[in-house]
C-alpha cells in the first residue's frame, strides 16, 4: 500500500464555501446541488467555520429555526479542527475523523483548500488504523 497524503484524496475536487451571512436554506441547496455533506464558512479569505448536513438537520430543522431567516453562522461549528494538505491520511484518523468528526477542513498554510470526509478515506487505511488502536490498547493493558 502506498502511503497517501490528504492532497491525493482531494485531487480535482471543488471546495464549496459561503459567507457567514448565507441562509441555512441556501447552504442546504448548495450541498444538495453538488452532493456534498459540508461547506466551508469563509469571511475575508479566512476560515471561520464549517457547516454540515447534520448541522442543518439537527440544529436548524430539528431546532425549528427559520431556514430562510437564519444565517449559517447561527448553526455552524466555529474554529473547527483542521488538517494540512500534505499530512498523511493517518493524521486524519488520529484526529478522530470517523469517531468525533465526519468532515475536516483541509488547509494549505492559512488557506482552506478542501474538506475531507470520512467517506474519502480508503477502507484499508481505516482497517489498519483500527487494528493499530486495538494493538496499542492491548499493549497498554499489558504494561499496566
């Protein structure tokens, strides 16, 4: 297996970004039209947050918010955990992608360049990482 970088997984993929003032409905439409599960919230070229399909479903719709009158900044995750474009795939898994997060903004220096989804990670990497975690836990039990 060739060790891949995050860059390899995002090659050729378009980043969808909106301003914090964009309505929840408009963000939902952008996601639906482009079959993406998350968008970057950017202001003045700076990543401010991330909004996901779960944010829309649980925080907006489930919270009975007015999706036309509520800006995405009202439900987004501020200052999300990010990963670097040239980081190895294992770093994404170590950051709890799949456990805590389903999407990670990908940065190239200070610039957001993509959003990595858990679905983007090849299954063999996930299986290998899970095996590593199990072995590490077993080793910790043996040492204790």
